[in-house]
């Protein structure tokens, strides 16, 4: 995270979008069914203790992608990366 200590907001946005893509690819590799990431995450219902945190990270990504003027901070990046890491570790993807 030290590398990101001086990241611009645009870099933070890009890192969050990339983290979401990595998480989605991991779900696909694990064979989780669904046409998109949201559907794949719904398929995890009951299988993942950290599902609420996983959803929170993905919702941040969606806010970035679909809400003009939505701002994110380094703190948001840290939280989102932690949430994705926790969920993917629990799934055995990392």
C-alpha cells in the first residue's frame, strides 16, 4: 500500500476497477455461475462469510462506474482492496 500513498484520485479509481476485474475473473475461474459479477456474487449466498464485505467492495466499484462525480480516497482504496482480498482468500482463489 506504500506505493499507493501518493496516488491521485484517478489512480485510485483505476486500481479499484482493476481489483473488481480481478475478483470477477477469479469467480469465473472458480466456476461460479452467472452472466455478470453481480449474478456470480448472488450465487455465493451462504457460501461466503465475508459476502457482505465483498458486496460492499463491488458496490464501490459500481458507484465509480455509474455515478458521475463520485469521489474515492486512498482510505476507500485500502478498504476495497482488503474486502476483495478477504473474500478471494476465503474462496481459495488466492
